[in-house]
């Protein structure tokens, strides 16, 4: 069995099957282990995005020390990807975009987050080199949705449970991108993974689940032949930096903040 660390994923004590159970069922012989970030900051702006890079890098370091053969970032933002040095590291954003743009396809993105957070997707599109193939980003969320993320009626719960109102908006977004000429649509957040199959069954255009794409890429990733040497004390310094804010009150999106 190969063990893969899901970086940024928060363990659900009520979910005895472990994180991402639908993916685990589809990929027998694979153990998915959650490694949350200890940085309690939702990436509203590039400042918090940079803070999250440290939190995710620390979580990946722990995953490697625990014997994970690879890690997958449970966020389309791919926070800290360049700093994950010990084992093969896959960003769900980069893997999802690669699948969406495969064979020269034009594609679009539907995200549950508001337009104010599109800087995350814009950065990933630029880094992937496939921005030219993207026909557009549809935001089905509003800034007001980020004001109440947690709780039984919070926006994140609505997304994860695939509630009708959210799914209806996502389907409308897919239809609009299809009309613009998209040949595939990527879901713009890994928190949409739970609704991915239902969306795919309801439309004729291919739907890319970035978390599933990341896990598939991690399974086939070869072991690292060369790993950069960390100077003495660097791992401890990283943990100290993250630990300095780890006790601050957590913000509401566990996928993005751990």
C-alpha cells in the first residue's frame, strides 16, 4: 500500500474511512493521510497566501518524516509547493489544469469563491503556462459568502454537501463556459470534490476534479533522485515560525487553512 499525504486536509473524527473516502474507494491499495496546516489564516489576499505556503510546507515535512511516499496539496492554490523538498509533491491546481488543458483543449474554470479571490487561480494559470487556453473563470460565490463559512448552514457546508442552490449555480457556470467554447471545465476548489461526480453526470462536457487529478499524479510520480540538503536547524526553524501563530484563533475554511 502506498501512503500519500493530503496537505491542508483536516481529519474528520466522524469519518472512519479517512480523508477523501470517494477517492480512496476508486484507488484501492492507497492510504490517504490528512496533514492540516497550522497557519490559521484564510487566503483572502496574497499576504495570507504567502503565510499559508509556510504552513503547508511544514505539514509536508511532517508527512515525509512519517513515511508518506508523496504529498498532494489539498488546495487549487498549491500553497508551498516549491518548498516541499523531501518527497514528490503534487499541487492539485497544477495537476487539475494539466488535465483540463490536455491535448490542447480549451477549458474553463467554475469556482465557488468570489471574484476577489481569482488572484489565486490567475497565479496558477500563469505558472502552468496554459492561461491562453482558458476561456474564462465563472465565480458562483459572492464576497458575502465568505463572511459565514463554518457551521451547519455555513457556505463551506453547503459546498461539501452539494446542496441544491450551490450545485445549480455550478451547473449554470458550466453551461456558460460550454457556450464560450470550453472543451472541459475544471472545478476551481478542492472543496468541490464531493460534488464533482454529480456535476459530471449532469453535463456532457468533461469535468476535472483537481483533487482527484492530484492524487492520480502522485500515484505515478517517480521517487526523487535528488533532494536539496537542508541546512542544520532549518526544519526546526520552520516549525518555530509556524508554531508562533499556530495558537491564534482559526479562521473558517479548513481546506485552505488546515
